[in-house]
């Protein structure tokens, strides 16, 4: 029995339910306000042309401070010898740099003492080599070179003398990825990886070529990307198209986003189509098409037609 003036159990349960509901509402409001604050900070302090959340000026310092297996020095404390027997305790895990991959080729660089330093400092006798100390360093060197494709020509001396017919036969070349272009397959792969895997704009890639002493215009890089896409990447496009159309449900988000902000330029916009697979759970196949600023097109059911060509961002 409840005492006089005390609330009943039903009233207390109702108060608890009301407080829990209010707590959930406040928690949702806190999350919403935190997201709005982060977006406001990003809009105020992030770079204007290319907004990237993970762009930090002290990225190298933070990466160096992380206590992971890639640390440069061994993180082991050496205790002084006290003369006491060693205790059976937990030994700290020895952490240090990872060994370089064994599949990389090794180039041996030897350092030897000059002949005048091979005498013993104690007895002045001749010293012999007893061993060697080997340390490994990672060496990455990017070099640009010009391939001269020399095609030998052959003619018939007998036909030259008689003057009947002098055929000239030239040795053929392998089929080039972009006929008439100065770019080899390796150069095209270099440009495409930097463009689409690393997200490097073509004007920055042109600056990188310029620093390497190879002036390649942004327009030439654009022709490389477009030509490679039209001639070779259509297989990947068709595979993605088939995978996307095989999904049981396809969402189309036509929210336009300006990719790059430049003066006196409206920029380009993207439309994203996402296919959801019930068999794979959270797996999604994304599809993005670059469109010039202007009226939105009406994509057909399922998937838009072939991507329109557009300038680099």
C-alpha cells in the first residue's frame, strides 16, 4: 500500500517513460547540433575550391606520433643490470619497423674503407675483412624516358636496278592504346590512376609533369583520359552497368553538387545512381555521371545512357 501523499506505481512508471522519451529527444538534438556545428566549421575553415575533411596540415606529425607497428625506432626500454636474478614477468612486445617486401629487387651498394685505414690502430698490422653490416632502405625513383620506335624498312635491289617496281616493306608496330598519341600504355595508366584512384585533378597532374621537366598541357591530359575511356574503359562501364541493372532496387539522387568552384564558371554537377542488393546486405554499386551546369536531364528507367564527355575538374 502507498502512503498518503505518495504517488502510485503507475504514476511513477509514467514519469519514467516521459523522462526516457525526453532523454531520447535531447540525445537526438545533440547529435543534430554536433553535425550542424561540424558542417559550419567545414564551410568556414575548409579550402574553398576542394573541400576535404581529412586534409590536415599536421598530417605527418600525427602519423609519426601514432604508436603502431610502423614506428621508425624500436620501442623497447632497456633496464640496467642490477645483478639480481631475472624475474619471470610479462615481456613487452618488441615493436619496430616492418621489413621491406621480399619481392622487391635488391641493389647492393658497397662501402669500403680506403687502403690507408685498413691498418690496425693498436699494432699497425694489416686488418682483414671479417664480415659486413647490411641495412636496407626503400628507394623509389620515378624516371621519364622517350621510347624511339624504330621500324626498319626493306627494299629489293633488283627491282631498284630494273626500275620495274620497287616495293618498300616496313616492319609493323604493335597496336598502340591511343594511335597517334605520344603517350604509351604506361603513361596512360599513370595519368588514369592519379586522376581516378588518387583523385588528382588534371591541372595538378600537369604541374607534376612540369616539375619533372616534361611539359604536358592540361588539354593533352584530357584527351588521354577521354580517349582511354572511349577505347578501353567501356568494358568496365558495361560491367558496372550490368551489375547495377541486376539489382532489385535502384535509387536515383539528382541532387546537383558543384565539383570545383572557379571564377566566372558555374562548375560541373554530378548525378549519382545507387543500386541496392538484398543478397549482399550493405553492398552497393555506385554510378556517378558528370554533367554540365544547366537543366537536369531525364534519365531513363534503370540507368542513364552513355556518359557525356566533360572537361576535367
